[in-house]
């Protein structure tokens, strides 16, 4: 297995519109900083609700996302301790929902190969 050393990646203004276009980034275990939106430009995916949660669920190694330090995976109310299990479950649900949207129109044949309709 090849180890990737990429730690910082700026993808703003690249017309990324779907989480499926970011799937390969999940393999980058050393990735610490990812920018999809900057002050000047962004990507269409940035306009989708909860895109940040989905990206953070996909790439748990991130420490900085869109120029903001990642301190909690899911925002919690002020003066409330984060419930890690509950927060991770919410992220998983968001990722699963996004994957359902991606896989609409995909069928599996008898050989378990994916085919796009």
C-alpha cells in the first residue's frame, strides 16, 4: 500500500459539485488542510446544505477545513459538552444520505459490478 504524504490541498474554484468527486481524498490519511471555499471563490458543492459535515466525515484526518480549524466534528450548543457518539452518528447519517444521492441510478449486476444507468 502506497503512503501519500499530501498534507495541504486547495481546491477552491474547481467546479466540484458532488461529494463523489472528493471520494478519492478519503485515501489521503496525511491530509490535514483542505480548502473548497475561500473568501474569493468556492465550488458548487459548497452551496449544498451540510456539505462540511459530509466532507469531514469522509476525511476525518482534517485539522483545517475551508480556512477554519476543525475543533469539533459537529457543532454543539454553547456550554454543552459534545457527545462524540451522537455526533459521529449524525455525520454517518449525513454521509449515508449523500451516498444515496450519488448512487441513484446505479445498479449492481450478478457479478456485483456497478453500472451507471
